[in-house]
C-alpha cells in the first residue's frame, strides 16, 4: 500500500512538472515572438489609410497574426484595426484562459464594434486555438454589421483547423450582411519548429497574393 501511494504521488509529480514545463515553454516562446515581431507589428505606415476601401481587423497574442495583417494591408492598400482582449494577455494566466475559452464565441474585446460603412472588403484575422478561430474574432463578428461587404477570414495556426468552425463563421458574417466570404490560412508548424516571419509572409504571397478581395 505504501509503495502504491509513493508511485501514485510520483506519477502526479511527473505530470505536474511536465505541465509546468509546457506552460513555461509556450509562454516564453510567445513572449520572444512578440518581441521579435515588434518592428513589423508596429509598422504605422499601414494603420491610418483614411481613403482605404479595405480594412484589416486583427486579434493577435504573440504578434504573428498581426504581422500578417500588416502585410495584407500593404498588399491591398488597406487600413489596420487591432482588437485587444485583456483576458488573453501574454503570460501563463492569459495562456490558461485562452485554452479554457478556446472554442468559445463570447469574450470581452476592445473595440467591440467599428463603423465599417465606407469599406468594401473586411479582413478578419486571428490565430487558431484548438482548431477554431480565437474567441475575440468571433465576438467581433457577432457585434458588427457587414452589410454588402466582402469578408475574408485569415488565420495562422500550429496544427490544423476544423472546417465546421470556418463554416459557422461564414454563416455568422453572412447573417450580419456579408455578400461573400473566403478563408485564408497559414500553417506555421509546431512551436519550436515554426516558419519564420519572413517565410510565413512568403508562403502567404504564394497562396493568396493574386487572390481578389471578393473571391
């Protein structure tokens, strides 16, 4: 009985240490990526194009999807708007909350709504969490009107996405007035062996640079 208890406690300890190690690895990697992406993420040349007919709206934790958003904005002479969500701030608490909420469609974001009237095309970007677009982009899609807009959902992800979530997102934006919907996705690979930012943008260009906004 004593040995069984010791073995059980040992197993629990190993699991606990492994979980802590994973959490530290992931959150440290995210913080490093956030710093590495700082220059491209803060590219102000694409933020304030007041004459743009295309807008790129993005939520990003580590900055990878934000960098892609800026790249898309450059390609389409678009304006960039950033969604923030304090619940998912970088660090272990935010990472745990992101895992817990991963498939939720409801969360608190800033801004929750934007005036999209003068845009023809709206790009909505977020990472994929547990095979579904991250909750902030769902919340934004629920809270905004896309009447007569072409909506393009774009995602970065580490493993895969499930198509039924993308189909649900399409239904949501069309219920809110969108006249067309398309999806763009870049698989960056598992943490520790991910595409560099430069390669990610190159892959995007190879797949989507010549794609019409309204397709």
